[in-house]
C-alpha cells in the first residue's frame, strides 16, 4: 500500500512540473492575442485624440479644478481661451493701410457733434512690437472714477476697455523728451443702458489736467464686442510724466447722430511705473450721469499661495478719508471679512491709528483658503472709526472677489494671474 502511494505522488509531481515548464501552445496564443488587442485599443484612442485635437488644456493655475467652474458658471477655461485666441487672430488680420498718424497733442475738435462724422484718425498697431510688451503686475493707477463701482456698482458701469501704455525714452542722450504710446485694444459691453443701447460709439483720449486732445477712435457700430486696435502717440517729458493723467471718454451716437457722453475712465500717470515696464489693464467705464459717494481710498495687496492654500491680504494705507457726521478728527482702523456666498466666515482687523486721515498700516492678514472654494469667496474691506464703546463706526468699504465688478474683480483676476506674487491696487471706499 505504501509503495502504491509513493508511486502516485511521484507521478503527480512529474505532471505538475511538466505543466509549469511546458504550457500548452493554445494558452500562449490567448495571452498574445489579449496583449495585441489591448495595444490596439490604446493606439486607436490616441489616434482619435490626435485627430480631434481635444487634448486636455494645461491649467494656468496649479491646484485649480476647472470642472468645478464649468459646473458652477457654465463655462470652461478652454472656451475662454478659444474666444481670446479668436479675438487676437481677428486683431492681427485686420489691416488698415490707409490710416493717418494720430491727432496732434494740441488739436481739439470744434465740437463733439462733428466727431461722429469725421474720418477719425489713428495709426496701425504693429503686432510684432506688442509681442515684446510685458504685462505689469500692479495696477495702482486705477484708483479713479473708473474703479469706484464694485459689487454694489453694477448700475454705474457702462462697459470695459482694454488699454496698454508704454513710454519710449528719447534716443538722443541728454534729452528727457520721449514718446508716450497709448494703445486701445478692445472693448466689451460698451454703453449699456436700461433705455436702450446706442447704434454707434467711439472713444476719445485726452491728457489732463488741461484736457488736451490725444486722439479719437473710429466709430464702431457694434458696441458689445469691439476690436479697436488703435495706437496714439504723444511727446512727453520724462520729468513731467507724473503731472498728467489720461482720460478715456466713451461717446454714444444716437439715432439723430448726436454724440452723447456716456462713460469715462481715468488713469493717473504718477501711479504707473512706465519707465520700468508697460502697463496693461481692463478699465471699467463709469456712467458720468450717476454720482458715486466715495469717502477716501485704500491701498491693498493680495497674493495666493496654492501649495499652502493661503490667501494673504496686506492693508498698506489709506488716504483722503472723510470722517462721518462732519467730524474734524477720528481714529481709523480696518476690518477685513472673508465671505462665502455673502456670509462672513472669518474676520481680522488692524491696529488703530490716532487722528490720521492718511494712515499707514502695513499689516498682513492670512486666511486659509482651499483652492476648490477660491471662486466662491470674496473679501469685504471696511474702514471704521474707533468709538468709546469699542464697537467702531463704519466709514466706507470695498468688495473684492470673482462676483464683484470694477476694481474688485480686476484686482482678484490679477491675483489669480500672478500666483505667489503680491498684487497691489488702490480702491475707492464707498460710504456705507
């Protein structure tokens, strides 16, 4: 019996070894067929992606989920990028070889009525030269009437205008007179009104404080999306650059061909570093027929660090504060609220400065903000006056965030475009 068991074990061992060492040919064939099928499916998918050109677009912002934005706002980064590329291509393909040089600095039209019927003068913008321009990080100079509107300022905004300023020093040594180049790229939602839009519009650029005429764009019949692509150049002394400001006035042409002043934006050259780098920004045109109650200005710096998911707000300083109830003196401080869907989720405040209408704070406030909820948040910055009971009396505030308008959304977008770098801007304070 034992001999029989030993022979059986010996037989089973040899059978198992032969199966492991010499698998059947049909089994090897199945493995090879499966491998080639998987390889073919992968190659087919790659070929389809290459033919359709739908490779995933790399995100410009690390740790940013654009699927979340697409679900919330109904758009995606790729669609916005395609629209931007289409606008740039349209800008490059438009040629106007018959254009004349810009209007001279001292030229002023006899009346605004005649501007709508002129063959308005401009000069072709060289796209190759524009490719060398670097976008500035800071847009401090937007502390003007163009930027007063925020979340509460939709009623006062009548469109947006993209401009670039560049100062070209004199090529002759020892001379301070150079050339200031003003480029009007495009506009959108120009001259929107509740009672109806204008059939046509144009932009007039003037140099303050004397309001000397710099140039006038061609008349545009489509005011919703306008490609201006016009450049004006004026001689400018480098030493007197800070004394001037640029005013961009939008005029609508009604059915009776009357020119009506509708929107305005102003840039102070003293707040720009044109000798270091060009300046590029979207300006929010303000309705000149509606007054906005501003009680001073505040300089804020924003930066977002995606790796640490940290939002830093630096309250730098305020200027030209107007005290409440006609008081001659007050002790200001600043409160910064982090809002989510309008609800306060965090609050920080600065120290109090004694009797100073132009206080300097230079205090940083850090908020922990995950990237996934960044577009749901906004900042409310309030300047208040200290009181004896410690509660404080609010003077004015500003809203900054993705759903704000004017300087509020401009500052927010500049922060997202330059992650890890602080972006500083002046904001006008609206009375509460």
